[in-house]
């Protein structure tokens, strides 16, 4: 399926996506949150997602299939195939691990290196480990190795991480969002 993935991604984005696969699998698990964050961040590389008529739970979407519009049907099929190819790339690292040095080597430009840092930071912070740590020990290790290999100035790294934290707020874990809403309700001033 690797040939199919090249249809959707530029070479530089494909290199970064392979690197993100390694980062995501560092703790031995590719979480749904990590996949969701990467899917959102690479959505401009994927075909347009047709406008749904309704959203349902667990990322299920309803489309207007009654109209039998062949263009919408083709868009849906193309998007599904692209997302499957995307997930295949992420999952391929599990069975074919590649040294981090080899994954970083093709990432040449400063823009791509900064993007790699931003995405890696977002991936390692996307989901907590089994002990509740926001970043697992194995993810910290691979993230530090990545920073060393990419050779980006520390001040720039801090700026990139700050920007990534701001973007991560929109990927807030549902439980955290639920607890934030509970806090708002519980601590809301009661007016009589």
C-alpha cells in the first residue's frame, strides 16, 4: 500500500509522517488520540472530505446518500481510501521499525525540521500513558533523541513547543473536557 500513499503526500510530508509513526509507536502503542491529531494535522494532504449532513459518536459521519450524487460518492470513497492509506503508514512502523537516524536523514529544510518537532511534540502529548503521565518515559527519550538529531536551536524549540501546546488545546481529551465542564458547573455562582 506504500505506492498508494505517495498519491496523497508530498515526499517531504511522507518523510515526516514516517518519522511521526516512529514517535507515536515509541511507547509500544499507537493511540486513537495520536492518530486523530496526526490525521487532523495532515488533512490538507488528503482529498476533500465531503460535507456531512450529520455527525454521530465515535467519528461516524452521515452523508447525503439519498441524492445519489456520484461526485459526493466518489469524494467519500477517495477520502476513505486516503485515510486507510494514512493509517497504513502509521501502522507500518510497528512491523518494520527503522532507526530514528534514518528517518531524520531525509528531512533537510529548516521548515520541515521545525514541522517535525512540532508534530512530534503534539504526538507525544496527545495521550497519557497507563500511569497517567502526559508523556511516557519512552516518548521522552525518543523526543530528546529527535531534538538532538534535528539540531534546532533551543529557543526555537521552546517557541515551537509553545505553539504546539496552543494547537493541542483543540484536541483536548474528552474526559478532560468533561471534567472542565463539571468544574464550570460546580463552581458557577448560583444566582437566586
